[in-house]
């Protein structure tokens, strides 16, 4: 799992950069992240139900939050 992938996914999702999100979906090594992105982009482009779009958007953001929470960022202590 790669933290920059999650950071990018969060940034692209919040700022509506769907083309970059699609590229990240293809390039990421995290299959779950890729599937969540695919589900959201499909709902965004093809669904007529606002509820389905919001549900897939929330699911993507929840997964990103969960994945980033499981991978603590290493800090360097300065002496």
C-alpha cells in the first residue's frame, strides 16, 4: 500500500479531477482502492440516482480514510 496513492485519490476526489482519478485507478497497486474509484466514476457518469452517486462517493472517501489510518506515517525525530 502506498500512502501517496491515497493522498492523490483524496485530492482528485475532493477537487473533481476525474481524469487524474481514472489514471490513478489504473496505476495503483491497491485493488480495493481501484475498485472503489471505478464504482464511483461509473456512478458519477452513468447513474441517474443522486443517492447512488453520493453513496459511492462516501464509500470511496471512507475507504481512503480507513486505509490511511492503518498506515501510520513515519516521523523523524530531530535531536
